C-alpha cells in the first residue's frame, strides 16, 4: 500500500500564524491578523493512498485561481489576500497530479478531509465522484462559519454532502477512539487547529504513517508542541500534540504534516520521527 505526496503549490502565512503568541484565541488572532511579516513559503501538501479498495486522497489542496484576487468572495477578498500569499500553477492542481502518478481522478474512491480550510478542500471539484469523508463537527462548523471559518463555500461542489463520521471505533494508542476507513487505514481525532480536525493513520506493515494535516505546521513544530496563531483552542491543540508524540514514541512512525517542506523526503526515505524522552509528556485521560 504505497502513499504518494501531492504538492499543491505553496502558501505564505504570517509569522504570527506560523508561531502563535498568547493563550487566548482572541489575542493570537489579533496578533497574526496585524502582523506585517510573512513566513517563508510553505508547501500545500496532500496525499494519495494507493489502496487495494481504490485510491484514497487525503486533502485536495488548492486551485491555480487562488493566486488571483478575483478568486475570493468580494466581502472576504481583502482579508484573504492580506493574510495569505498563495502560489499555485495549473499543473499543481489535483487532477494533473493524479494523472502524472498514474491515477484516473474518476477512479478515486474516497477523499478524506483533515479539516475544511480552503487550502485543503478547494480541489474537491477534480474528484466529483469520490465519497468525501470528514468529521461531523468539522462539517457543521465549516457550513456555519463559511469564509470566517476558512472555508470558501462558493468553491465547494454544488452537491457537497460529505459522509460525516464520529469516532466510535476502538482506541489506538493514546487516542481513545478511532474510525476504521479501509483495511490498514484509520482516522483519529486531532482537534485544536479546528474543533473537528482529524488525522489519518496508515499501517504500512513496516511502521505507521501519520498524515497529520494541520495538527502541526511541520515536524519541528510538533516536537516543540507549538500552537499556531489560528488554532481554535490552544489547550486542545497542545493536548492533541501530546497524543501524537505519545503515539510516535510507542511505535515507529513517519509524521507527515500538510505544510512541512521535508515531509515528502521523510515519506520517500521512510524516516521515523525520533522523539526525545523528555519531549513526551504524560497524556491526559479522556
């Protein structure tokens, strides 16, 4: 069961977005909204799992049009162009990437959304026949919040009606519940960045792949247990990162966040995350 990286161009976020400052969400939000300094470009990553039951895509990335001001709804245009700098070429979109890897987009069986922010869902139009899976909380928040939440509903397929899952499966390591998606593929709750954020665990038979979405910007941020500037809940975000680190400490795991420039190399070389013993705090019970 091979997993291939997808790179949907790049995005620049504010320094105060990459490194959140302040416990209060209001304070962190104000700081990143007013920060004039942008971080270096970060990749927008997704993944395709070449599964015997059909290809599974994890996050669908962004469209080339996102590089243009006209892509954004009029009332949100200034905000999105001021807070983010997106660089996506037509060849970076989901359809051509899948074809280069030898997949027909029409054959994609399932799309998993780690969360519904625009840079993770705007490519859904390229796989219109796939079953879309996300957490129920994520769907409800995205539909209620729209652009304020980070979801550009105008760009979702007209028939967008995902399969909303709850985590009613067995515990997996420090995660008290899970959802079985397909043989060797499980979903686990990783809230904090958004309330309904989830991650994907792939059992390769030779260790685990942890497709972490935005539970951390990159592996360095995870090891430092760094909360980002737009996280919905700082305490929950830190607790999620504790659980991921505990998971990694208990079994050989390649950690693959969605904006980590080094993640494709780690996947290719099957490089397990090494967690220093003092970096793994006790996980709270649930």
